[in-house]
């Protein structure tokens, strides 16, 4: 069993960079957990994952786009995508600041 406090171990973010801070926090049987910390305006442009994923907002607001649809993720919101689906994530202007960045949890379902 592994127990983590995700908000305590979230990576730092540099607001002067276009990409969020990123850190893999768990690699386990069937899943990888990856945390992203976004300053306002930072983004992950169009990309895809080799496995099915879930993305969940833990803090702040993040715009999640898939195809022509964009939804705003807020704490507690979660989205599931099959493998190889193009998507992007962008921190909104309401995403906080560098001392309290928006936090996104990506769970890669490897089995």
C-alpha cells in the first residue's frame, strides 16, 4: 500500500516558463500518478497518452480540451480519456499564483 498527500508533494512551478511543473509521484502495478503544477497561463499543448488516463483537478481551475469541447476542471472534477486521444490543458486566469498553483493529477492506467 502507498499513501500520499498530493498537495504536499506537488512540484514547484516557474511562472516564467510556458509549461507547468511536473513530477511522477507513484509508479505502481496498473497505474502511474503524475502531478502537474500550473501558474496562470501555463499549458500542455495538444498531446496524447499511450494508455487510458484520468485527469483530476486538485486545486485551482484548468481548461481541459478534447476535440472541439473544452470544460473547466475545478477541484473534484475528473475526466477519463481512452489511449491516444489528443487533448490539451491550460491554466485559467483563476488558477492561483506561483505560491498556490493549480494542481492537476494525471493517472495513467497501464493495465
